[in-house]
């Protein structure tokens, strides 16, 4: 028999486990050669090793899959996926028609033309809204008919009598005898004229729901005088997604009391008339394939609903970037142009060109300027003028950096063109919302991506694993959204385009052009559930590893971890000292700086420029602070909060504070020169940057302060508050380094050039503070300023003796010698000129101690 020592090998073992293992010894019998112990026991050992190595990661991957699937079933990914779809429309594929299209569809293939009550028409049509139907709308129908339009469809409701005719009728009933013909009858005659010429007219109807009515829902048709002309009615209701964006188009509507009877929308009715379909042609659903058949069209529906995703061909046709041409996704004409013939006068005669006469097929002027743009087209008439509020947010709502609402009439135009071209957008899983089909498709994506993530990162460090996860997400986005534009290299091209744009490249190589999909080839793959699966799997595995790595440290840290931060515990390990809450009191120097008028910088600089400027400024100032052994407390935006004399005590902490203030001002002057030499990189405001500094010495507390889970080495005390207010109040005197006289005396009055500023009572305090300005190191003040200071000091003496007239004379003389530079709000001399005038009018009295109470911090 043979005795063997076995080590217990555990991947997460500790010293305690290893010590126990050393004490164990096992006696292993010698088995006969005919006994194969590996046949039964080795697989179990391998299985345990596999479970130990991979089991936890697989468990957390499974948990991630369950969590992401639960979030998907709750609908939390619907809105983000819709946002990605909008991004695919606007940024990846881009417009299909108009000026902004990369590969625009030929104009003659677009079957829709827009006629728009726009701002121009609002100005030129000589009638108030609602326009009279005899003078305006009947002329529009006749002119478009004469110009060869095949279908005229109105996205304007005529559900109440003509306003002008109704008014005249009421006058006649009241006894007037005004001969007229009702505008609705004239409009009806125009529709009959259009039908006689082969042009069909479709009028807007609306499904209305009034909860207090029985039945609550009904369809609001045009008035009977118009309907007698037999126009085709079409519903103009819209579908909005849960984020308020219009992306889908309904193919049919039902009334609650007429189940099974479908009423068709304006777009489908326009196509019905365009194709010449009979009234007996019905919309036929094929739910098993998510399709609807209508005449020659096979419409790909959004899941098993009577709607489809509109393939928007571009941004609103009439909008544009400031100073640029309109996008012109579809041919669009102002209503004023359609009315402008020889028999109709626009409001301003100089803009009346009889434009429409050039496009009437039987007119003498036809052909002079080309073929009629309305010939054989579906002409949609609607409104875009803002006051009428018929505009909608679509996927192109945020495009090219501007918010652009789409007129409702163009929403119908995109739906019509989508059906006509059969250019449908298909969705993996049929819908983005939860259905059985979409759940199966998204669950497959979630599971596959989670497993890929686990395989990629299970043996890598969190940082390397994170980089792999980012790469996985990018590859997934490139593949998934590549199906929308049929270009699976869109992402590197997209990144390359932005890099070239940022670097100022004007000519974009064809290599970087993102492809445009073939008609009907766009497939949208929901990406948010898959991305969430990747991130959740990575996060859960990294969290599990972190918890396991912390296991061996818990015994040492559990005593401290509840009241101090992990960083301080690590510092304790290194220094063998335990940090404690609280601090040490002593005489120290508090130091505050702030950039003057910093809010103006943030208003005129971009975020990146502001960060660049602050980084350069704060780096230079902090270097000076640290050179003089100052302690940086914190940055508060542009402000620097610091102190001298802790944690290492300095005998000359007051002197160092005053010296640093002057050195910082010198450094800022050099920075101003540097920024000015860089030309147009920085605006003039940067070239004129000034900083204010407040310094105060006294008893304050420094040490570790904060919560029991997080602490910082900082300072506290009334001295600190006074230093902060000295910095802020310096603005009122137009000075840039302000301290107290006791601080200056500790620093050494004979080491600096200085002058008295005021005996002030800062806000919130009753005691008087003797404030002084530090102007320069001893012997470094220019002669002009030395002379100014001498006169100023004489004025101060007279001021405190209440000799106002003499003081005014001195301060006028010193004011003339004060240093002048742009953006300096005032000077001490000017302040005391005004103050002497004030006290001259309202004397302070014989008991006045020369102090002044500040009214602002």
C-alpha cells in the first residue's frame, strides 16, 4: 500500500482551505490492473471541473437572458427601437428622393404631386381662411383638371357649409335680395367637370369618436351639396406610436356598430381612382403571410394589423435649412400658383404671372415652359402653414440638425408612393411590439448574442472583455442595420464620413457612399433587445467576478468598509495608518480663485472648446499652486479652492498664498498673450480673461470629512467663508487679488506692494474686515501706479476723516492714473468717488468707524 498527500485544489481557495488540506492524508489502495477506476470516476471529476470553470458564467448568462426577455415583454425596448428605425431612415439610408438623396429616384417615377396652402399662398391668396369654395376650391379643381391631373385628393375637410355662401343665405333670409349661387354647389359642379374630363376627385372624411353620443363613433362626410357630385370619400385619420411619432398608415377603419365593414383611407382611395378600380374591389387580408391585397397591390402589413410602415422618401418637401433650397422630396407647388390664371388676380399684382395658364393642356401657352407637372399624377392638396396646425412628427422630425414637422398631406403622399412602388419595410418578427412571432424572433437574437458574449469574454479581463463587447455591439449593429440599407459596410463608411467631415474634407470618395436599398428590400432588425443582452451578460459576469475577487478581502475589510471609502482603505494598507472621520484645527491660509464673468464664456464657446480652455487654464494655475506646496481642495467649475499649511505645516503659509496669487496673475497674462497669438481660435472674451483671488488666514479645520462611506481631505471654518467672500467682493472694487490686513501682516507687508481697500462687513457677518489689495511684489510696481497709490492713500485718509470734498479731489486724481484695460468693471478710486458723493449727501455721523456693509456676497 502506498500513502499519497493530496492538495485540495480550489480555484477560489484561501489560506484557510490550503492549511486544512495540508493536514489531510489519504490512503489509496492499489487496484488490480483489471479494474479501470477512470471509467467511472474520471468523468465526474471532469464534469466538476467544467462546472467550476464554466457553470457560474453560464448561470449568469441565463439570468441575463431571462431579465432581458422580461424587459422586452414589458415593452421597454419598443420606443428605443423606434428611435433606431428613425436613425436608419435619416442617417443610414437617408432620403430616397429630393435634393438630399444620395441616389435620388427619378422624378417621373414619383406619382404624387403636392399642392400646399403654405406661407406664400397665405400671403398671396386674396381671401381669408376658410377660402370660399366658389372662388378658390372650384377653380383649383378646374385648373388641375385642365392641367391633366388624373386624381385630385383633398386633405382638407369640407364638413360644414361654405362660410361665405352661408353668410349670404342668412342675409337673404333676413330680407336682403343678393343674387348668388351657393359655393358648395359651384364646388360640386367643378367636381362634375373633373369627372367629365377623366379626372377623379377624392375628398377627406374623418372617423370621429364622441363618448357621449350614441353610437359614439361615426364618419364625418363633406356636406351633401358637395357629396351630390359623387366624389370619392377617404378617411384622413392617422396612427401615432407611443412616442407621438407618425410612422404607420392604416389601411382600413371599422365602426363599432358595423363590424366587418371597412372604410378606406384617403391614400388608398386615391390609388383606387388612379388604377380605375371598381367600387366592388375589396381589401382582402392574408393574415398567414401578413399581407393585404387591393387591386394590383400586395401590401406588406405591420404584423397582423390593417396597417403598414410608411417608407418615408425624405424630409418635408417644403422645409429647408436656413438660407438653403427646400428639400423637394416631392414636386410641391403653392396653392397660389394653381389659382394664378388669367381670370384670377393674386393679392399683389406684381407677383401675378398667370402661372397656371402655361400648363393647361388645351391652352395657347401650353408647352412654352415644358410639360405639365400634374399630367397623369395624383395631386394631393393640403396645408402646411403653421396657423392651421396640420403638421406631424415623422421619422424625419429631427433631420440635419433641425426639427421639421411634416404636413399631413405629405404623410398621405409617402403612404401612396410606398404602395405604388411596393417599397415596403419588413420587420424581423413582423412588429416591434410584443406578439408571439416577435417574441420568438427577438428571443433567438437575445440568446445567440448572450452566448456569443459569454464565449468571447469568459476568460478575459474586464477591460479586454469590455473592448470585445464594444466590438461585438458594433459588428451586430453593422450587420443588423445593414439589412435596412442593404449595405453591410455602412458602419465603417458612416464613421469614415464623420471623420472626414470633422477634419474638413470637402470631396467625399465614392468608396464611403452608403448604398441605397433596392425597391422593397429594406428589412429592419430590432437591435435594442440584442444590445441589451450583450451588455447585461457582460455586466453580470463582470459583477460576479468582482464579487468573487472581493471574497478573500471581506474578512479584513468588513470592519472598515461601512464607514470609509475603499480608496482610503487601500491607502491604509499602504501607509499602515487608519484614516478617521474628522480633522485637525490650526492656523492655515484659505485660497479661492474664480474667472470673472465665466458664464459669458459658456454662452459663446462650444462644450469641447470650453473644456479645452479650462483644462489649459487649470493646469497652469494648479502647477503654480503645487510648486509652492499648496493643497488643492477641489475644482468647482472654473474655480480653484485650495489652502496652505496642511497636511504638511508651513511656517510661511500666508506668504505662499499671497505669492501664488501674484504668480497666477502673471501666468494668466502670459496665457492671454498666447491665446491672442492663436488668431481666431479664441474669441476676444478669452483674450481678455481675468481671474479674482480671495485669501484669508486664520483658525480652520483640515482633514478627512464626509460620510461614513466616502470622505475627502478638505477644509472648513469661518475663515474659509471669509476667503470665498473676499474673492467674490473683489468684483465690486474692480480688483483681482484681495486679502485681509492680518493675512498680509503675517505674510510680510514689506514684501509686497499693496493698498487699503475697505473696512467691510461682508454679508452674514457683523465684525469688520480690513480688506487690502495685493498689487505686486515689493519693488515691482510701475512708477505710474506708485504715484496713483500715493494719491489714493491720501484720499483714503481724507475719506475716513469725513473730508468729502478734499477726498473727491484726490480720488479724481488717482482715478486718472488707475490701470485701464477692457472689461474692468470699476476701480477703487471710482468706488470712493461715488461713495464720497453719497456720504456728502447723507453723512454717516460722528460715530462712524469708516466701515461699509456689503449688500452682495
